[in-house]
């Protein structure tokens, strides 16, 4: 085991071959493995939503076919963080992949529109969302990507397997490549009297991500090897998703950035337009008439005010609800009167009497 650990890092396939992991797959596969453990028709729910009954759709729109809208803005990161560093919006891979999966399982959904505005981000997180797009297509749900101002690098990684990609003429897209590295701050800290002495146990790669040391030759070689694999995987997915020869993909890859107008000529984009163009494409691929009424439903559903408060301040929806009820209770006249009575001073008071109350000239 020590030899295996110190000989890292490994790709996922190498770790599987070495017996360090049991199975290769995505977050979806892990969830399905858990589902098989309990059997039956188990489904996953967020802990906050446990035992809550979702509101039913009512009215004339109930029977209309649904086009699902899944949107994301910001850097692509793993998991489901509330926000990024500094409070900016991010695309959490768990959240977006789960939203796509939920839409794909919904029998009323005829197509999925994926609205992206992102410069890219984590390769692992992008791959998780890519996998969800692939599953949606395998389930017979057309996926149409609508690009905002930018959908590059990891954003294009996600878009590559879609049935249709729609971009504005000025959208920045492409950037099919891999960028990585680290910042070494040890010298900067020494200027202000701070010194880092890292301690590592294991192989040479143990300190590869440390900000206190430069890469050794072997660390750089290992990192470059992993980066090359990510790039090869990226270009392969683009070639398969866009049905392009690898030589053609290499011509437009290598980190080059294109506008939407250029991308459509290069075969990276199918149509020019905005969200409405993407929705029209969804109707077309779903076999719906251009004038047939549809419902556009967001996945996941928009949070209630209490849930939005929870996301902003980390307080549970139940806690916010309790605060709201308490505030309403405190506004009742009889409650306020009782509180004011309790606040009146009683007993001996060390205060100066009012001159007018004593019948004296205040002057």
C-alpha cells in the first residue's frame, strides 16, 4: 500500500487497475449504487425538502408539454457551493448534473435547454455535467445548449455532446484546452518576515500542490502527463459530440477562442441566436409544432423567499419561518402592550425629577 500511494498521482483508470478504487464512474453512478443497496424505487431528496410535499401545478397549463430550462453562470466548480470566492456566482457540478437528471426523468419534459454563461473551470466538474448531458440524450431527451456572453473551455466541454448548440454572434466560445499550475508565494511571504516549512510524508508528488515550493522535475513531468490526458479526453469528446475528425478538432483546439460567428463556420456551433432561438430548436427536436403551447419550467425550481434567505445567510428555511412568525406575533397590539408593561421601571429610581412636575420654574 505504501508503494502504491507514494508512486502517485494516478489517473482514475490507473487507480482502478491498482485496486485503489472499486469502479470507474461519475457521481450519478455512485448515487445509483446507493439506490441499488436499498432496492425498490428509492429516490434522492435534499434534506431540507425531506417530507415536504411539492406544490402541484394547476390551471390550463397542466397538460402542456414541458421544455426544461437548466441555467448556470460563473466558474464551474465541483460540488454545490452557495457561491464562489468573494460571493460571485458559480456553477456547481452536483447541482447542475442533478437538475439535468431530474429533467431527464420527468415524463412531461420533451426537451432540455441548457443555458450557459461560463469561462470554464474544473475539468472534473465539467466532466460530471457532460456525463449528465449524455445520460439525458440516452434517455431520449434532446439537449439544446444556449450560450450567453461566454461558454468557453469547460463551458464548451459541457456543450459538446448536445443535440444542438446555439450561440450569439459575439459569444466567446471554444478554448478547447487545459490550463493548470500553481502559484508559489514562499518568497513573497519572506519579505514580510514569514517562513513556510512544509512537512510531507509519502512520495515525491506529495508537495506538488504546495505554495511553498517550486515543482521538482518529476512533479512537473507528472503534472504535465495528467494535463495531457485531460486535453486528449477533451478533444476526443468534442470530436465525438460534434462528429468531427480529430484532425479538424486539433485545428480549432489548442486553447483558441472563437466568436459565435466564427464558431458556426468552424462547425463548433449550429445556429446563431439567443435563448428564444434555442427554445425554437427544442420544439423542433422534440417534434412539437412551432405554435403549440408549451411550458418552460426551470430545473431546479426557483427557491422560495425562505430558501433564498437560507442560501444567503446559511439559516434553515424552518428557522426563517419561525422568525417571521415571531415577528408577526410581536406586532400584535396586546403583545406590545404586555412587553411595554414589563419594561416600565419599578422600585427605587435614581433619576432627577422633572421641574415642571414639581410646580417649579424650570429656570
